[in-house]
């Protein structure tokens, strides 16, 4: 499974998403959209807005949180089989 996380350093939801991955020993590549040229445009192209964190799992874009609900633990546990 190949996992990429689009994030920014100041985002609490991004930090929580990475803690989840670390806790379950899921390796990932982190792309900071504030520091990586073209990364913000990629997020906008796939999601329609500049919204992070975003997971890309084997090429599929997944938003691991919902406004008002926070990080989607149960959904992400099911997705990653943990």
C-alpha cells in the first residue's frame, strides 16, 4: 500500500492524521503544500479546494476528516485494516 499525505505544518488535523498513521506503523510520504511547488494545485485539482489533510492511498484521494467530526478514526481503521 502506497500512502501519501498532503498537509501543512500549522494544521492540527494534519498532525492528528500523521499520529494515526504512526500509531499503526503505516509508512507514508508527507507533502507540505505550503513548501512543495505544485502541491496545493494538485490538492485543488483533485478535491476542488485547498483542504488538508488529504490521504492518497494507492492513487485514490481520501479526506480523513470531516468538519465538525474531526479525524474519521473508524473509517480510517477500516480502510487500513487496523
